[in-house]
C-alpha cells in the first residue's frame, strides 16, 4: 500500500544478512542521532526506530534474541534499516557489515588504479572507514582485490590492508558446506577457525618375542586383552640348584617383570615342581641304601671287596659310554677311587689294627660314594619298601630351590604345581588321550601313538624341532634311566612313541590307575588304611567305571576315587610292581598347565635343551587331548649356560651351585650379567663376564651417589628451577634414549641394548657434571634427578633394585630393613663439614699431624663403616654410603697399587744407582789400561795401550784398529771428566 510504513521500510532495507551473522552494534545515542536524519521516513517508522533504539541497552536486544528488551522492533530488522539509512545520509558513521552490492563501486575504483603502491594506499584509506573484521560479509569485490595481492604489505602504515588480507585469507581457507562456494559460506556465519591437521606422528613399535614355534620374532598378541597366561617348566628337585637353573629362572623373571611392569600386561605365571621322576627315584634309593651301608660300619676288608665289585660294574658302564665328555668324567671318577683304595690296601698288608685303618676307611667311603651307591642300587634297589624316601628327597631340595630363588630376587610364581598333587588330573588326562585314539596301553604302561597323531588331520608332531624326530638318544633321555630297558622299549608300537604312564617296578613309588589290576589282599589293605577303622568301601568304590574287575579284585580306579593322599600314602607303600604306576615325564606339564590355563595358553617357557623331546611331546599330547593345534601360542626358550666356555651339566658334574655363586657375587651382579646378554642366546659364566657386570654396577652406583650428593646441597625452592642452557638442552636428549630403550624392549626384550643405552646416558651425565664442577657452577638439580629416577625405575623393572628406593641402589643395615642412607647421612654430613673446617685450620696453622689424622679418618676408619669421603680441591667433600666389603676391597686394591708404585720407584732408583756406579767405575779406568785386561782377545799393545795383535799373533786389520781407537778416545774423554770431578771434589 503506497505511503505505508511497511512499504517505506521495505524500500530502505538493505539486503538481508546471512542467518547467524554478528553485526557491529551502534550505541543507543548514536542510533537516535541517525534516526533523526530519516526525514523521508514516515513518523510512525521514526517512532518505531526511536522506541527500538531506546530498547538497545543490552546485547540481547541488539542481536534480535528473545528476552526482556527489544519488544518495540526486532534487533536484526533495526540494524538493516539503520545500515541503509547511514549509507544513504551524509553522516560519517561506520557502516554495519555493508552489503557487497553497496561496496563494490569503491572496490572497482581501487582496481582501476594501475600503480600497485597507490592501489594498496587507496585500499588502506577505504578500509579505514569500515568494519572488516567482526561480522564482515565477504563479497566478490573482496575476492577480486585480494587476488591482486600476493602477501600482506610489510609497511606498518598499511595496517588496515594487512589485517584485512589476513582476515580474507582465513575466510577463504575455512571449511565450507558441500556444494557451496567458499565465499558464500563465509558470508553466512561468523569467522570460522582454520582447518586443523593432526600431526603425522610416528609408527609406534610393537612388542615382538622370539617364538620357537616359528624361529622368528613375532608380534606379541595375548588372546584375552591385557591378560597373559604363562606356564614355565620348573626344576626336577633331586639335587642342589645350579647356575643352569639361575640362567632360566632369572631370565624368565626379567621377561615377566618387563611384561608386567613396563608393558603393563596382567601376567598370570604358573610353574611346576617335578617331584616324581626317574632321577628322583634313583637318587632317593641310592642315598637310602648308602646311608644304611655306612651305618653298618663295614670292616676294611669288606669295604675293599665291595669297592672292587663296584669298580667292576663301573668299568662296564664306562666301556659302554660313547660321549667323550661323559667318558672323561667317568674315567676321572674311576681314577680317584682307585687312588683312594691304595692307602687302605697298604695298611692292611702292613697288618695295621682296625683303629689304624679308620681314617683310610672314611676317606675311601667318601671318595667311592657314587660308585658304591650305584652298585648298591643295582643289587638292592628292587628291595626298597620305605616309600617315604621318595617324598623326603624332593621336599628337601624343593625347599632349597625356593631359598635360592628368593636369594636371587626371583619373583615367586602365582601358582606352583607339584606332580604328586596332580596325579588324579594326570590319570584323567591320559584317559582322555586314549579315548581320542592317540594313546594305547601296553603291559600296564600307556604310550602316546606318535604315528597316529602325525597322520591325523590338523595335527603335527615335532613342531619345535622337526629335524630331531626319530632321534633315539634324545627320546631315551626323555623317557628316563629307569624306563629304557629292552622290555620297556619292546612295549611300544613305534620307537618314537613315548610314555604317558609308566607301570611301576619293584622299588618304585606307585599310584593306582585304570590300566592295571591289583590283588584283593593289597586292595583290602589300601582300603583299610585309606578309609580308617570301622569303615567299609561302598559298592561304587569296588566297581571300576573303566574296566570290569573279576571276583576277588578291586578296581584301581575305584581305589583311586577314594581320594587318598599321594606321597606316603597306602597306594605307594603297596603298589610297587603290583599293577600300579606313575606319570611319565612329559604328561605332568600338559595336565597341570591345562588344568589351570585351559585349552590354549599365551606363553610356555623353558630351557633350550627342553625343546625336544619334552616340549614337542607336551604339545603333541595336549593337542591330542583338546583336539586343537594351538595349545601354546608363544614358546620361549632361554639359552644355554657354559662354564668358562665348557658345557655345564649336572650329569657331568661340571656345574656351580647357586649358593656357591652367591658367595662370590651378589644377586644384583649375577642379574646384571644376565641382563648384559640376550635371554635366548648362550651365556658364558666366567670371570670376564662377571667382571663386566661388576664394572657396570660400579658405574651406575657412582652415578647415583654423585647425583645424591648434588641433590643434598641446600637450594631454595625457586632455585630448584634453573634456566636451561645449551648443556642442559643437549643432556635433555635422554628422551631420545628413552625411546631407544623402548624400541629395544619391543625388540624381543633386548636388555643388552637397553643397558648400553643406559650406560651412554650415564656417560653423558658424568661429562655434564664434570664440566659444571670444573667451571665451579651448580648442575641442574631437576634434570639430573629426572634422569637418575628414570634409570632407577628401569633397574627396578629388571629386578636389579630389589627394595624400595626413590633413587639408586638402596643401602641397608645388615640383617634389617633400615634405610641407612636416610638415617645416618645427616650425621655424616655434619662430620664431613667439621672435618673440612679442621683441615682448613690445620693448613693455615701448618699442623701436619691434624691433616694426617683427617686422612686416616677418610682412608682407614670410615671405610670400615661403609662410608667413603672424596676430597676435591676448592669444593665441598663428597660423602657416599657404600657396601662395606666393596670399600674394604677398594682400600686393599689402593694399598696394593701404592705398594707396587713404591716397589717400582725403589727398583728404578736402585737401577739408576747401579748404572751411575758402573759409569763411575768405568770412568776411573785410564784409557791406557782399558784393553790390557782383555788378554783373551789381544796379545800385543802399543805404547798407549791400544791392541795391535789378536791372541793368535796376527796383526789387527785397519777396521778393527779404527774401532778400538774410537773406544779409546771415548774412554779418554770419560777419564778426563772423572779427573776433573776429583779435582773439584764432587766425586767421593
């Protein structure tokens, strides 16, 4: 409708801004001033503008948002009207986000300027009159001008152009809606953030472990998230633990700690104790029989006769031995025993009394113990009926093994299994293998059918060492010394088959099983002992669920279900050779591990020599039980241990017990020696290996002690944070060392490389501290402490620091958990400062006796207490707490070096004195007399004493005469010097 306020408003309205645009807001007073200029606007519109302006004290009204203000006129519409009016009038009011249509002519005139400098100046003047930042709407003219500029101007006076350029550049680089040009997107909303690009980063390395199943390093992927199930073959406990055991269990302890504490896996670690084995049975019988023999106190004649019989049996064994190392060991034993018989033989021939022979008898008994034990077992072993000996021996040595592991700081397993406690599970395991068609009973024993298993679809025999399949020597070693007789070997369908269950012979422990039968009398005895007085077996206990039993017989399986104890039970005392049996060696691990870990475990560990046949047989029988092919995902085998380059073997009596090793070196030093070698490679236990470990420990300990001394220096709280200079920035590359350590641990837990990286880091720190000390400047406390804490953390992960320690190796009081460092260091610091003051006064007053006492305190007294003082010229004395024995060794070594220096100095002085005396004696001789004493060379001399003829009377040649004349002249010169010395009185 003509002349209506609505029509007039529509004509004055500028193009609508984009939804969501933020307009620059004018103050209410200036809005009213602008409204007064709207002469061509209807009165009601002016009133509306005025009322709208009055309602603009808040941002809510200006932006047209709903609220308590702006009820008279919407804020956006008001801005549109005012923007149009301000552009049409003569007032110099800045425009409100002007439209592209209104601003384009200004830009076109700027574009027409040919000179670039003038064009930029004109653009700057134009931009100074308008808002081009907040709520600015991009136009095509903006884009055209922007494209004329390659970069914002560097001239500071062209501030508006530079700011406008960066603003347009940000708008054009912002993300926009699909199908819309960038300029339109920018005109619809507020200024957007530029697109953010994430850093490319680096590929994080993954943990890889050397897997014996593939003979390569495979990425470690547990089957159940962060949960890791691990089974480790434990020891056969029939003798003292040796360094071969330490090689395996320290190495696996390191791997376990790294997986748990560094890679943060939840490790469930199981280990077994083999307490039923051919070696245990034989050793228990031998010890038992020898003790009985010794208690009878055999006479000398009887002892000699028995030793000769044992030597005869031993000689036969020696002749059958083909292994060179073992043959050499047996020959050495034979020779030792033969030498021990000679004194007793001579004493008897001399007619000495029994009392006179006692010492010879004791010596022979001790030297011939192994021979006599073997001979006694071969003749009387079948008659052993005291089955308690078969439990006492492994129980004792298991206890010693645990003590050794604790002394080595090896973590105990989460679960420990003993074969004797898992016989029921083993029986069921064997039966299931038979039910699956992979096992067969033969003469009371049960064997695994390797041919049937290998030919079955989805199965493979010899996964670890396929080239060893058929190796009869290895297979027989796996079966055990008591299980390789001709009758036992004839029970197998194939020579590669192995025993799952062994029928017990007389003199062996036994448990009832479904594959043998026992007499009514024996069964009744078992039941009577097992059930107790006044109890009778139920019908179910008399009936076998596997095999029917004839009249007058109880089923062994029925007896088995009574739940009687294993070692020392009635089963053992009555079962030997009567239908009972005992587990084979390989089956124990399969049954115990599967009971705890199920059909598939993540890691199985053991020594390198267990790969075949033990672990290959474990895999075969377990996968036959579960009918799968993944009982173990990762098989880890630790490397061999050699003794000074020679193979270590208990059977060859070439071994060092853990207790003996700990007498020479600490558990930390042994662990460091292992850490300095790959866990899967051969480790040579030798003096050189241990010396390297000792030096590494000393390097790390000295570093920790030096850092502790620096950190003890008083510093105010702000002084803890110091400006970093080039030295600190260079040293801070220890983060690169941390990355190198991480990569090494990911690479099959390569502790050797890790220790070398740590050594290099300590070397850098030592150079830094030495440079700061030389410059009399304080090292950066925070940086050194951070590095020391990191190294401490890594050593804790490896188990090389066995106690709680915030920094370095802890110092403990003997036999207590008291932290000596925190307890006594304040007092030692006071003592050191007092001593330093006394020394200063003694030097000033020139009192050498006090200085000698101060040196004695440092060198003789405090080392006895495990305290070391280090004096440095111009610097405070360094106080260090160390192991007393280490300090005493250092003191003795220092004395030895000083003694050697003193001896060398005295020897040099003596030689010098002798040389001077010889020279003086030579100088005393007149040249005319020097050749006269050599009558064996010359016969005639001239008037000066020079030789002219040799002993044969021949005249000397010209060359000889010339040479002698040269010697004569030199002596003449020396003699003149001597005479001059005598004349001056300088020669006595």
